[in-house]
């Protein structure tokens, strides 16, 4: 997957009368502001950041649900177009809420078989039932579960059903939009381990979204840290978590509880993210940054290379040593 200079804007406001005497103009909400990245075959690339930074907007653009305002998205050398649902697209999505993403009036058999029928991959009910049984076993559920309704399952089991549905059309690229955020920590580990096993067995590529840094550290190969529509830090997971260069990344890591330092006070992330309707001039993070100077308020930050694969957008890059990945990910193992 290759993303080049991606911009996504939405027009907000009615354009009608905001009051009896003043017309309410339409405004452009800049959800994504010129990001570029690539996802290599077989790896897990993750986006992390606070709510509202644009992570899910990028995911929906990759899935073909949003039309980019500017830029290009290509998969396996083929430029993607919005609304393309052809069988050869090879992209599926696992949604965040396992309770809302499954039709409560359908049995599991029909839920998982629906994409097979839509793409004409099965001709008879017996063929569909056979493939559904195989998919259920693949995600750790029993064959007889296909005759049950979603309300008969726990949250973790429902997410396994969602994974089985996503795998039905044999995709090679899975978009995972916070697939464990609605689950208990112990269940999160089970689902993440299942996804890792499936990736190894089936050769899947994951585009993973989360606001949980521990989950990101557990499953990712490379990470993009996103803030107000921009990727401010990008690189291998071990480099970013051990030597973060951007102040925002350090703030996110400081908020993680450390299992090897249980009595250490966690630093809260101060301030609020500015509105995407009017991003600040210069560096968008400067209103919250402890290192901000006049140049941060006036000029967009350049890209600094921390290493061959690790880059950040900051006027004051500082690499600071952090705890080991084992300490960070220990809480979800």
C-alpha cells in the first residue's frame, strides 16, 4: 500500500442562515493534511494518536469509503478509486465495536457468508456452510456457532466473528480500526495473538489503528504518530518507543503505566488538540509543546531523519531513551 501526499477535507456548516441577521458560511475541515507512507507486504503498520487526529479518516480512505481531496492511494501497483468493491481489490476492514458491526437479526452463518455471496464465491448453501465452518475454526470458534445469533456471544467472540467475516474473501490487506478498544485487557491479548497467528499463517498485511500505545507496541512493525492530520513521527516500533524524537510522542509514552515502575507518577497529556477547522500556523503542536519557540509558531517544521528509517517533523528534535518494549507491552501479554 502506497499513500502519497494525502489530503482529505470535509465541508461543514449549512451555508444557510445561522441566525436571523447573519448567514452561516460553509467551512473546510482539514481532517488529513498531506501525509505520505507505505505499508510493506506482510508487515503491521500502525497509526497512533488522540481521538480526532485523523486516524479513522485515513482508514476509511484506504477502504474506499472516503474520496481524497488530493493525493494518491495505490495497492499492489493499482490506483484505488472510491467505491471500488471489485473482488480483486484484496482489502477488508475489521471494525471497532463488535456489538454494532454485526447484524443482530442474522445468524452467524449468514453474517460470514454475506461477502462470499456478494462476490459470487459460492453457488450453493452447502458450499457457503462449508466455508463458514472453516472460517470459524480458523478464528478459534466451533463449527456449530454458525447457527447462533450475535447476542449469544461475548465481546471477544463477536470480534472473532468479525475477523472471520473479513477473511471470507481471502484479502491480503486488512484495515483494523481499533479492533480491541472495546474489549477487556485479557481478551485484547487473545484477539491480538489470534491476529498475529493469522498474519503468519495467511501472509496478511495489517493497517492497524489504536490510541493505546501498549497495543501498538505489542503488534506493530512500524508506527506513524499522528497529530491533527499530520504524521509527526514515523519509523520502526522499537526505535520510536525507545528513542522518541517528537515531543508529542514522548507525551504519549509518558502516559503509559510501567509495570516495572508501579509507583512512578504518570505525566498527563496537557492541553487540548486545536480544531481541524483552523489549524495553528507553523507547527500544529506548538500550543501544547513545552519546547515551542517563535519559529514553531511561524514556520512549518522540517523533516528530520533520526536514522535511516526513523523521521520526525519538529524544529527541536530530541531523542530520549525510554523503557524497554517488554515493560511497555507487559500489561497485555
